[in-house]
C-alpha cells in the first residue's frame, strides 16, 4: 500500500500559482427554496421603506467599485471606501443602491467580505444588483449574495433562480401608499430574460392597481439596454455638440454604450416594450459604463447612467462619486451626479443637478 500525504506543500504552492478561473470556482452559494420562489411572485416579498412625509427620501447610488482580492485593486479599495464614506456623510441617504460590478477578476472571496463589512458599518439599508464582472472570480453569484445577506442592512433578495440572482422590489411608501417602486434586476451579461420580463410585467400591474395609478416604477440594473444607444443618437446633435430639445437630456458620453448587440447592432428581446406597456415606468437606471453619465427621456422613460465610484477598472477624473435620486411625494424629482472636486479631495461638487419637475 502506498502512502499518500494528506497535505502536500508543493501541491499547495503550485495551486496558489494558478489563478482560480470561473470554471474552477470553489465557492458556491445556496439556491433559494421553492417557497421563496413562490413568494417572490407576490408583492408580499417586496421590501417596504417608509418615507417621512415631512421630507424627501434620499437614494444614494454607487456603481462599479470593482474590488478584487489581488493586484492594484486591493490598494485602491481603502481610497474608494473613503470616497463612499464622504458621500454618505454629505448626502445622508435613506437607502444606498449599488448597480453592479461590486467585485471582479479571478479572486473575490475576500473582497466581497470587505465590501459587505464596509457597507454594514453605516446602519443604512443597502440594496445591490449584480453586474457582468461579479461572477468572473472564484465565487458564484449565489455565494456573493449569501455573504452580503449576512449584513442585516442588506435588503437584497436572491429571487427566482430562473431569473438570475437578485431580482426583487423595494417599495418606498408614504403613509402606506407606494410612491416609487424600485425594481432591482439582474441584467446578466447584457440581457434581461423572458422570465424576468414576465415577472416584471405582472408585479408592475399589481403595483399600478394597488396604488390606483399613483406609484411610479424605477428599474435599476447594471447593463444598459439597447435604448440607451437609440436615445443618445436621437437626442445628441454632433454638429452643434448639444442635445436637441424635447429629450430632457443632460450629462456626458465619453465611451460607447455597451449594451447587448447582434451583428454589431443594439439588441434586446422585448424588455423595454414591457417597460413601456406597463405605463407606470418613469426611470431605467444603469451602471456599467465608467465614463458615461447621460440621462435622456426615451419613449416616456428616463434612461440614466449613474456615476462610477473609485479608480478601479477604468476611470477618468471627474467620474468618481455617486448619483443621488431625490424622491418627493410624487416620486423621483431630482437627479444629481456628485463627483470628487479633484483627485486628492473627498469633497464633491454636483457635476449634474437636474430637477425633473
Ligand atoms: Fe460592467
């Protein structure tokens, strides 16, 4: 009988030399139960956050922090955390939303814990969705969600696995009436799937009925839809380098709209039509592009890129901060992009500040 050592220092050393690839993923989260899937079809499963009738409800969105366990991103993390801390101090949000690409690269086991611990320290509800980079490391999305859900202030729900991970609703209510319903959705690597579209349409109708047509819906996801490109092309006049009237447009575009494409053309599978048909959708909000912050009304729905935070994975000065959505009695009434005053500063200025009413 040959002797096989339980632990081989050489094997461990060689294993560490080899970066973990998604295919060799070690950390797998729990699937949700069938009961949870059933409950997710009902609004009973939505989170409710009560708005004080005496003041506005403030949502601070941060996007694309791109943390990782290895490389230069480890060094960037404390700086990014300080930026978020200063933003929270300035904005005093009631809710912090995170529109994806929280972690990236091969190793994410430690960075998702760092992020969760950091977010938990503020005593403020926070609600993430996943981006296209979150699942490229050694933890799958269900595992990342499990870690974040250890934070009592994280109000994410995993939702029906057939829709991805992290499809859920947050209702901001005033005196028990929904003012704004936030649909937090998994955009996968570019496309919302048919099951999600069906789920969205059914809950949007339920919200409309229960609020007697008074609630607005805002959808938050990571990857922009094809309409972001259509809207920009229609609204922006390259000759005058200004936006045309009639689109309520503001903000900048410094890089391409990276939506799903087929044969090079922007492509979608009916999600935007479902948003339009719902009748009560006012906002579609995304992350993904680190150097776009434009906001344009297209077919009655305002499409908004949010401001990236931190310097990890593609950054340019002027695009390091967050986006504030101010919710009044009638829904989102103001959008403000805040960016750092300069590279060394933790003070912010409003690079865009648009009243919508
Ligand atoms: Fe992304």
